C-alpha cells in the first residue's frame, strides 16, 4: 500500500525536476547565444566563429555525442550578396565621377552599355502606355506624381524590365547622387533579364534629357565568404543500425548582427531566431544520448551557418554532407521555437513525404497545441535544402511575431514553457523516425 501511495508522488517529482532541467538548459543556451558577447551572430564575423565553437563545445559535453568535421566545425564557403566592383560612365566625351555624378544600382546587370535615352517622366506604369521601349534606355526622374503610390528604383526597374528596355537611368534631384535606393540587389520577379540601372545627378540628367548620348560599364561581383556548420553525431548501436541510416536534426545558429538605428549600432540578438532552435537541438542530443540502446538510426545534429544570408550553410551541407544523404531517412528542423503564444505552432513540410499526413495525424498532442500545417514541400528555411536533395524534411516554429528581425527579439521574451511543449511534441516524431523506424518516401513538390 505504502509503495502504491509513494510511486505516483515519486513519478511526479521526477517529471517536475526533468522539466525544470530542460527549461533551465534552454534558458542557459538561449541567454548565452543572445548575450552581448555573441553580438547577434552575423555570419562570417568573429562572433559567428565564437558561436559555432560554443555550440560545438555544448555538443561535446554530452556523453556519446561525437563531433564531426574539424572539432565539430564544417567549413562553409558561400557567395555573399552582389556588390559593385567597378563602374564608369561618360556623357558625350566627359567622364563622370562615380558616387558624385552617377552611381550604378547593385541590381544592375554587369556589362557595357551605350546609347541615347528616352525620357519617360517618373517612369510609372501610366508612362509606359503606347510606348515601344524594347532595347531602349529609359530616363526617369526620382519619385512619383503627387498623390500616387511611392515607387522605389526597384519598382521602376521592374516596369522597365517588363517593357524589355535595355536600361533605366534615374535622375536624382541633387548636385551629388546618394546611395539611397541603389544598394540592394532586389529586382524580382523576372530578374533573369538584363538591365543597366544607374542614378545620375540633376546636371547629368539635364544633359541626357537634351539628347546627349552616354556610355557606361558596370562590373558586379559576389564576394566569397566563409562560415561554419556545427555537426555532431549520436550513433545507434551497430547491431541496431547495420546500414548506418541517419536522421538529421537541425537549426540555424546565425542571426543578423548589428543594425543601425538613429545612427547607433544596436545588437539584433536573435533569441527566438534562432538561439531557441539551437537550444532545442542541443537538448535533443542530451535526451537521445540517454536512449542509445533503443535507437535504430543514428542522429546527426547540425547547427547551420548563414541561414539569414539565404540558407547558405544548409545548402552547403546538403551538397557536401559529412555522411551521404542517401543514408538520411528524414530531416527535422527548428527555426524560431521560443515565442509560443496561445499554444500556436506551425509545422512545415507536410508535402515532403507521402506518409507525412498519416504519420502526423497519429502523433499525440498532449498539450493540445494549436497546429497550423503547411502542406507545401519546400519553405523558407533550412529544411528545404534537404528536401531539394530528396530527403523528407519538416520544420517547426512557434510562428512569426512583431519583434522578428528587430533588436526586440531578446531572451526576456522567450517562452520556455512553450519551448518545452514544442520539444515534447516533436519528441514523438523523432521517436517515430529514430526508434520505430517509420519509412518515409519523398514526395515531389506541388509546384
Ligand atoms: Zn530563422
């Protein structure tokens, strides 16, 4: 009798203490990665390397987990955003001074350009009516007609592309051109078409309007940058997994670094995005290190670099895996798991495997999480890099919020109880993959 009375009590105590430890561990890692020392973890900065080493050291503390690569680090090489390498421009015979009389837009195509221009007012959609501008250089003034919707140079360039123009020259109403609106390599959709894009000052603008011809040359380039993925492995017993099948559990560790606000450098800490995801995968490593005898598949844990630069780390890993992706039966990703509100979570990648819907519909949902299912295969974070290589892949998030990509994404705002609910929910999925060896077959994306 006595035993019966005490057992539930003991069990309750165990559960509470485990929960506290889990949340404490989440908090320790999130607050460390979001602290001043890590400077917002922008890819290819010293703080980026510091973050990667910190995460590798956290994995190394877990008994049974081995670091792959160079002490857990896989070198990642990626192309950075486009920038202008060199540019020159002449109007008539006179060479213009770069950044004074003219400035090319980063979105411009590389090449040599020459001709006369056709003036098209503000270059708004109306101005294109009944004009044949194919192969022409369009000259426009900055801004828009009073009372109409504002337009960036990019908006104007998209109209010029639509008209199959060869170039767009924007007159800035100033003696000296500014960098405003020309430093971002945007230009979608249809940006596979080439277009010369530059701004000129008011004096040059007046000459072009009068019919002066110009020549210009622009070279853009994308710098090669380096960062890391952190890769760690937890093996099942050889007899349980003779073929060396793997499950990848990943999350990106990088964030945005500093942002200039009112002339001051402010850290974007990325506590939710994505220190929370990293803290989650480290706890999965700790959890499964206790369950090795039950595991039927090895787990590879990856903290991806340079996600914010365009999924660079995960794309690099998917092309240069440290264990062949033909062994990989599934990928589980976490991106922003720290801001649960009203028990809401989003699960992406339902369309990545034929068995995904029946499998998820049988998963227990003990905390009654309010789940939004994204039915597409691919989506805007690292799991897509694996899906593109034929691996069924899912991603978990506690959803976007108004502090996303701002300095307000701080540790104080993280909901650790919510992180634990997410952790518990996904544990059931990982159990299916790692312990019960559910077979998934990849499904092509709908689009
Ligand atoms: Zn993210």
